[in-house]
């Protein structure tokens, strides 16, 4: 953040410990002196630290109309306050989300996944990609509820954890690309994976879809 000289950034570290830190620019102890030097050279205060719970902090920033070029929500499991974080990103800005909920992405906790992300994940051979799609889809839906559009800049999967990271650009827009918000069907019989729309589900209902053998469906 310092190297990019952003006007404003927000870093949220959602740890389970009581002293987890939410700050405009969160800097580890090893870089704290460098940050202080940067502040002194620039002549302006560029970093603040808060111990407020994330949703409370983000709500207070939104009420003050304090918006940011980049909001980084680095959370464990599925604790990310995505809706509140989107409210404080400037149009044209970026939101960087993290998820370590490997059980949901692998289809082992479908009900909890549906409650947390609004998506029903089945067990598929591409759980890593499915986790990234799950997180992106969650952000897309939350943004749409605010009259915003988010588009992926990049996504990253790391096996330790596992860790799913996605960066998205936030834009103004009342409409959203519904055709990109749907379902994926995978056939274990033919090993074919294909896209399903909402209309496909309505038309097929409880019938076996398109004769592709035994299929599992994940989404949206």
C-alpha cells in the first residue's frame, strides 16, 4: 500500500484472538518504523489502528462517508463482512477477500455454505476452483444488492489452509450480468462439466439433466 501511494486503504485482519487489528493501513511490527517514517516524510497521517469489531468499524466509516481505494478483508473461515466492506469501497476501487473455508468449498458442509455464501456446493473433483467461484459469487450477489457491479481482477488458491484469495474491482451499475451467476453441473459418468442457468434448472426440475449421467450441481 505504501509503495503504491494509495490515497486510502483499509486492511482488516479477522483473527480469532481478542486483540485482532482492523486498520486503515495495517502494517506488521517489522514494518511499523517504515510506516512512521513515511508519515513523517509525507506530513500527513496515513495510518490508524482500531480494535473495534469489523462490522462496527466499517459501519462507522460508511456513516462518515469515509471511502477507500482498496479494502483488504483478510479473514479466517467464513467470517468476512463482505457486505459492509463493499459499502466503503470507492467506485473504481478494489476489494480483496480471503476465505479459508475448505470444508464448504469441497462440498462437506452444504447447508452451512448455503447460509454463509448463498451457494450450495457439491463434492466435485475441482474443489479448489469451486472455492474461488463460491467466494466471487458471494461478492457479486452482495454488490448487486447495493446497486454495484464487481468483476474479478485475479484469483489465487494456496494449498496451505487452504486459502482462497480474490481481488475484485467495484463499479457503479444497477444491472448485473446474471448470465455469469449460475450453476455448474459435473457428471461423474462422463467426466463432463458444464454451465447451467437458472432457466435450465426450472425447465428440468427433478428430471435428470440432459442425459449426462449422474450429475452433481453446485452454485450459484
